[in-house]
C-alpha cells in the first residue's frame, strides 16, 4: 500500500467535488443516500451500518 492523495471540496449544500490520484468525480447526498458520478452509491442504514454498491 502506498501514499494516497484525496481532496474533497464542497460545491453546494449537499454536493462535493472529489479529487484523487485516479481523477475527479462529483457526489451528491439526498437523505441517507449518496451518489457519485462514477457510479458509486452509499446508503446509511439503521444501526450505524452502510451499504455500498454500484448503479452503473
């Protein structure tokens, strides 16, 4: 495992620009669901658990 670069810039109330070594993506949060432009989906579940998957 090497050094990883990651930066997160807030664009609006519920949206961010994510910059990493592999490129940039945008993400937005709608309630308990976060979706990013690369197809990732995160859902906050009860009990402190999170589901992570793909939508593309």
